[in-house]
């Protein structure tokens, strides 16, 4: 068990979470904000899913196409909460874009960003080879090397997306529910493509996310310390913390663990994206 009280003195910014505005969110947005305050967070970001790639491909979960996020209703609600909680919390209104190579999908993301002007955007790779690699059936008939390379090269491709974004999310997402005896994504096994990803993140000035929703990936957070260490060796310094909480029980989870790991590697700050700028928060 993690000591939640001890963690309050660690990382005080969690910027990747979801409420019931997202299809898979389980807690009301106000309850999520209150949970962030209770957890001792000073900066808190909600980043509701926009999965236009799901819509284009007509992908289904449990036999049904996911409910799209109501962007208008979400931004109406969170902008009101920002005004209400302005003296208690630095609340950020974000979005998580699910990458799709299709030009029409990317143009749709661009229009959404221009319409709602989110405080920050997370760029996520969920779908490759026409399926979401979160689900175990993605791995059927595929070796670990093939499946993970397909995912990682999709991540590499996503870094050149035409839409604006600030954060590169959960590298290692493919390992969360992978069905292999050893699901862990190791730097040494995929060094070439991971180096290209990390170098491109650095070159573009993007933020590498450390995500504690690792499920059964064999790592306490994604990416694990071997990849984070390589990122630091290459000159990467911009990192953000993400619980990827979908309900109030996980807001800020494992932030003490992440803080200790980052400090051990040599990181001194978290990077908070806000309206195109980077705000540094000491670890």
C-alpha cells in the first residue's frame, strides 16, 4: 500500500485524468476536482478522451462503439470549475487526442483545438494495425517483438501529427494488458526505435509523460526507469506526471514512487504545459 499522506509532500501535479465526460470515466468531474484537492495536489489537469480514430474505424468495445465525448458540455463545465476553484487549485482544461494517420481525422483534431482552445493537449497512441492494443485480442497470433514494434513505430509516426500537442502519453501502453509471459517493455529490446522516439520528443520540445496506470505491464509506471534514464542521457528534461485516473480513487496514485525514481535518474523538475508554455515545478 502507498502512503497517501506521505505522497502529499512529493509530486503536486497530476495532469492526465478523466471524468464521466469520457466514455470510460467513472467519477463526476466535480468529484475528481475535490479528490485532487484532498490528495494535496496544487496543479490538476483533466484530459478527456477524444477518440476520432475510433469513430473513423468504427472500432467497438464489448460489441458497441464508444460514446463520443461531448466537447461543448465538457468545456462549459470545466471552465466554470476553473473560476470556482481558482483560489484552491490550478485546474487545467485538457484533451487527450487519440492519434490517427488519416488526414481527415487530424484536421478534425485541429478544428477542435481551434474551437475550444484547451490549456494543453496529450497525444496518445492507442490504435495500431487497425485495433486498440490495450485489449488482449490485439496480441493473438503476434509475437511480442512484432506487436511492440508495430506499436512503437506508430508512436514514432504520431510525433509528427499535424495537430498541436504538448505531451506524449504512456509509452508502453501496449504492455498494459499484453498476454505474453513477460509483458514488460524493455529499452534494451527495442533500443533503436525508442531512441528515435526519445530524440524526436526532445527535438520537438514535447513533454514525456510518466504514467502510473500500468496494469499488468510488469512495470510500476510507463515508461519504466530504463527508458526514462535513456531519455535523460539523450538530454531530455521535460517530464510530466499522470495517474491516468478514471475515478476518484486513483488521483495522484504512485506519485511518491515516481518522484523518487525521477530524482534518482537526475530530474529536478516536472514540466506543466499551459497554453503553449512550460511551467517548471520542482520535484
